[in-house]
């Protein structure tokens, strides 16, 4: 077992199994580079403030630079028995520089160190996830542009409701994803403050310059309060929340995909590459990727609940419980990225069965609302128009007809004198789509405007 940093106080150490239990290195070694970056800024500030000699700071900086390179090149293997990544790197520095290495931790605690490492890491990773979301939105919008005229039923209660287009449906998904991107970027603005200099909880008697360290690390300012700095993990909650909401969106999209891929719907053919077979049923082509993306949502909600439960009831300021934050947070971010990277090509390579979608627009009386609104345009109060259209639907049912278009004008007029031959055009699915040209609606030009608006938002 590597030397622990606190061996001066305690004569007896926990045994190997107990040390392994309290070690976080398996999880936090991914913070190695951020840890080094934070230490370099801290050391530069210590020298500038005359807390350590300039030559010592120079030597530490050079050695940390070397350690960083060696880690990146895989020349250093991280000791899995170290207590955490902070101890490991400080231990390495001390091994190489002796007493000079021992100067690095002046005015610092692992409590503010891990807080700054995490924030630096997130400042790198969160924009990457936002970019994955942006790319996913672009894929969906590109697809939508090809399907402005592809008719399909829109559903409420999973019952055919009114005709929409595939483009309208895909843009509905994208609108949610665009907000997801906003949630990630928004969380980033709040976490962009530097906790370094907070020390264990109460800063330091050394003349640290927190503004200097914040500047050196590219934060716009230091955090407001040192106790908050080491206790706060609400940035982790926000991000795990953003991940859970994103996952919930993807889960719903994938549920649509799974339904569409059934023989019953037959709206989509997933590429073979994005499907799996069965070990027993030779005919099977299963939408496992969509199902797994849906399934990962349970885990993402779990990650959020893990973090909320971890924090609830923790007394201020730092508690070791906080070490448990990283596994859930890293998993949430990894899973968010992985699911987006699967969802995007799965959708881009899918084939949409326009014939099946269009055919599904006939037979469920999706035109009934159009009939009612036709009567409204002729002056009938809506509630009466609704009743007439409902009677017409019932008449069709009694006559075994699948569509109001199958009724003769005479039959229709028996329900209302207001019906004319122009009704037949109004209830054609293509016309019904084009007539819904309000802002936000499914008509091709309306969807085109939605696509343009979302593309504009995604540029920001
Ligand atoms: N590995 C620890 C964490 O992730 C570092 C902080 C340890 N601090 C302490 N006072 N024991 O939170």
C-alpha cells in the first residue's frame, strides 16, 4: 500500500482491506490531468505570493509537466493501492523532488483540490456532451428535411389522432433535445467558479490569492464561500439531472422506434448493423440498441437518485461521503455520451416505410377533426360541429366504411346541410396536413420554419 498523506497523526493504519474500501483511485484516476493542472496553478500562486521560493515552484511545475506527459504516454502506471489520485500524484512528486515536492500542498486540502479537479473535468466533458447532443439534433433535422411531405398518423393515447408528417414527429424529438443541450450548458455557467484556496473548509492563514489561481485556471472568479466550496455538489446534481432528463427523452424516442419496427406498425426498417438477431429464432431482427438506450434510463435515474440521497443530510462542510459522488456522476456522463453515440447512427441509417405510414393515415378517422372544423368555417358552433362529425364517424362504423370519404354527399347531408363536395378535398390526408400551417404545426412550410429555428438555436 502506498504511503497515506496523513500518516503523521495516526500510528495505526487500517488494514489492507479497509484501505481498499476507503480508496477512490479506481474511480478518480480519470482526474489525473486536472489534478496536475490545479496543482500547477496553485504552485504558481504560492510563488507569486512569496509563500514558497520561485525556484521550488519552477522545479515543481517542471516535474508536474513531466508527470503529466508520462501519464499521457502510459509510462506511469497508477498505483491502484493509493488512497486517491491526489495522494498518488503528490507522492510521486515527493518521491522525485524530496522536500521541494512536499511544498505543493501548502494552503490546500484535498477537499478543495477534489472540488477544483471535478470542476475542471466537467468544463472539459460537458461541452463535449453538448456537442454530441447538437450533432444528434442535426442528424434528426437532416432527416426531417427529407420527410416534410411524408405523411404519418400523429397519436394521442397511442390511438391515431390527426395526420402529421414524419418531419413533424422528428422535430418534436429534436425540440426536447435542444433544451437538453441548454440544460448542460446552463449548468456549466454555474459551476464555472474556482474553489481552490478554500482549503479544508476555512481557507488558510497563508496569504493565498484566490483570484490569481482562478485566473490561472481559466475560471472567471473564485467561489463565494469556502465552506460552500468544499460542501457543494449541486453542480453534480444539475448534471445528473440533465443526464436523467436526456435519458428520459431518448427512452421515449426509442420506444417510438421499437413500436415502429414492429410488424404491426411497420413504419421503420432499422439497418441490420443497428439490429440484433436471436440465438434461437432464425427469423428475428430485434431493435436491441433502441431497447438498451431505453433501458439505460433506469440507470440514469438511479445515478441522480444516488447523488440526491448521498447529499441529503450531510452536515456542512466536507464529509467523506462526498467521495462517493464521482462514480454516479462519471457514469451519468459516460452513459449520456454513449447513448447519444448509438442513437445517432441508428436513426441516420434507418429506412422509413413511407407507404406504410401513409396507409396508416386512412382507417382511423384521423379526418374527423377536419370535418368538424370544416363545419366551423361554415358557421356551425364547434360543439355542434363535433357532434355532427361524431355522428358521421358512427355512420361509417355502422356501414363498415373505413373513412369519411366513403360516404356520399347525400349521406353526409342527412347529418348537416352545410356539407358540400369540397369536403372531400379537405379530408384527404395530404390536404389535412397542408391545412395545418399554423406556427408549430405539421404543414411542410411550418415544419421548415421549426427546423430553421432549431438550427439557429443550435448555433449558439
Ligand atoms: N478522495 C477524496 C474525495 O474524493 C478526497 C478528499 C479527501 N479528504 C479528506 N478529508 N479525507 O472526496
